[in-house]
C-alpha cells in the first residue's frame, strides 16, 4: 500500500494557508547574515562589446591601406631614357686643337710621326694637299733653367720655320700648328725666348712617313 496521497492545486493551497506562521529564531537569522558577510565577493566580468570591436577594426583597415600605399615601388626609368643619359654623359666637346688635328688625319695624303724631346712627347701630322701640319704636345722637357725645346718644321723644298718653344711647364694635349705642310721635324734646346735658327743641342729629329 502506498503512503503517497495526491492533492489538487486548490487543496494544496488551502493546506498552506492553514499552517501557522512561525517566526525563525533570531540566532538563525544572525548566522545566515554572518555567512553572507563573510563570503568572498564575486568578480563581475564585463563582456566585450561589439561596438568596440567595430571601432578597432576601422583603424586596422586604415593601417593596412597606409602600409599598402607606402609599399608601392617608385617608377623606373625606361631603357631609352637610361641610354640617352649614358650617351649624353659620354659626349665630350673637342677642343679647337683636336679638331684641327683630326681634320688633317682625315686627309688621304696623311703623313705622321712621333718624337720624344727630353720628356716632351710630340704626335705630328701633316697633309700636303691641305698645306697644313702640326703637333699635339704632352709632358714637359727636362732642361737647364731658362731653356726650352724649340720645334722646327722642315718643308718638302728644304725650308725650315720655327713652330714655337715648348716650355718646361707640364703640357696635356696642347696643339702646336706648323706653317704649311712638313716632311721633317727637328727639336733643339734653345733659350726660353726662342732663337731665329737652331743653335743648341738637338733633342729630337723625326722624318714623317705616309700613313697609308
């Protein structure tokens, strides 16, 4: 036999109303409040808000954009521009002396020779058809004080004329033109002011030869 009795909701409510009100003992209430006061406070954890996440995402996207802009490589010059720049850098203007020498060297009857006059180097060219000749001078002659290396150009008919005196200062591509075409060149040591005819020791003598 079961001791369980079934009550309807109405019967159960009437039963509760019929029970007398009982005031709990004071010591029980004090014990409950003491337990509450002595317990550890519960830490409240605030969940992240979606609005904050959205706010952070905007600067992050902006940072990616800025980085992308900085990372763009500079434009490179085209090959044609680089070649033009290189060609321009290699172009050097010729001096009047170089132009004169190159003009003679273009003649069909070119004659030429080289001489070393105690340290002065002479690169000599001549053309009978152009009636022109001259020497490109480099270096410096090592001579006694007050002396120079005087250059004499000898023509095909035996005539001789002074082309000038090379001083003892350094020379670098100095053009010395002669009077008319020359077939032979002689260099002598003369006073720095020059002489009317060769009087000093001979420093160099060269007979020009055909370049063809």
